[in-house]
């Protein structure tokens, strides 16, 4: 059956050798509709981001761009502003019916840690064609904070699908009529529109902006860092803020989102013409996100926003992204937030799990 592969099908792919790993895949890597990918033991500092290109292997291109290699086994710092390539512990031997898409995990995106998956012969980031057999690599570019990483850390994830699974706008409207996908009016055009909330109840705190000069973040340390050392609070009394060029912001969606158990979603940019900014690094929303059956009552989407060349006025309710919904091939046996220690079920405005909760 066409659709996104749920956790039980991912387990079958591992057992059948379509997903391979050294060492073996751990149970906690398997999410309701995706598989977390693990960093290997070495990082290559490269001169620039690159794709292998048709007919070329990543290893061949690495010989052109490598500057030096870093042993990660005892932990190593990936420095802000540099580009690294890390072979992953997982590799693939997909059948001709299965293609895949990768994305940064939520905590990765919230640290402005640009992480993309590349493959041998690849001509696109994060897109793996049906029938691909070969290794996987993570390209990592810390944008706001230098980070300490070790082998086995999970910065990105991969989703597998058979055939065409995306709901068109007609199907999305029908699904929203059957079970509301947002807690207000649904703006449906090439997906479900996502707008920014700059009028949070009872507070003029509407977001956070990354400070330009900070210490290193150890990605293994959870709830360890004082937000004030890494973030400036962004406040608004009039429902608008001005985004500064080159700055990175954490904001939150106005809509509380529901992902029903038989569906998954991916955050996509809205339109390049909307303004001088981009939204989203971490884009997967698992089945059960914000859904009552998984212990949620609607969850806001956290927006990772970077402004480009010119200052830009962002106003409350402005649409900045869209959720593209996809059918699952079958319902997962586990749902987001339902007993699997999901970090962001029921979330509002929230920094990554590495920071202490602001008092």
C-alpha cells in the first residue's frame, strides 16, 4: 500500500537488510514514521558544501574538498561557520518501490544546526531515490553555536515511503472537515498554512534570538544550559517584530496542530516571494503529534526563522510556512508522545531540550 512507512515496516526493512547499520540499529532510533540516523566516528572539515552528482561517489568528491579530518571518538567541537561531512552508521539497500526523504531532528533545527543528508550520485540534499544502495552522510554546518558531538549522536532522521502519499488540497480540506487539523480557520493552499504568533496570552515575550558570541553546546547535555547565555528574549507589544539580517530566531505558530494517527506531515517553506526570511530546518511531524489519542490537545509548531539580506517586518498572523500532509501506509504501532519520551508534545514557545526551562 502506498504511503509513509510506519515504525513496524521500518523494523521489517531492518530485518530484511534494506536498512543496514554498523553497529546495529537501536530500538530508540525507530520513531512512529521515521528512523533516527547516527553520526559515525570521524568528521571531515570541507571547504564548501557539495553534492556528489550523478555518477560520482561522496568519497571521490571528498578527496577534492577535504581540509582535515577529526576523530569524534572522544568528542570533538564542530565550529560555528564551518562545514563538516560525517559518514553515518546507517546505509541503505532500498527496493525499487521505496524512496526516502531526510530532515533535521527538532532539537537540531532549534540550535540553527544546518544538517542535511547526502548520498552517492545524489543531485539533491535530503532526497534519496527509490532503489538507492549505498552509504549515507550528514553534512553539518553550525550556524549560531559551536557544538560538541560524539559518535552515535542523532542529528537527522529519515522517512521512507512507497509511491505518492501527499494529500492534495481537496483531500486535505476533507480531512480537516472530518477531524480539525488546527484549532482555528484552516488556510489550505498547497498544504496547510502556518502563521506566526506574536501576541502570546499574558506575555509580551514572543520569541528568542540567538546571541552572536557564545560558548560551546554539548549535545549530550539535556536541560543544562542557561538560556540567557545563548539567547536574547524577543518581546512585542504591538504584534510585530523586525527581523535583523543574518539573525536566527525561535518563534511559535499561532495554530495548535493535530496530526492524526494515519497521517504524517512535513514543514515546507511558504513562498520565497513572501519576504526576506526562511522558516524551517526541522520539518517532520510524526503521527500523533498534538493528537488526543497520543496525549496531546494540539501542539504549536516551533518556527526556526532566519532573516536574509534586508530587515523585515514580521506581523502577527502572517503565514510563514505550510504543512504538507501525507498518508501512512498503515497506522504506526507507536504514536508521537504516547509513551516514547517525546520532547515536544503539547509544546508552545520552546527552546531545544538542551536549555533549562526559563523561570
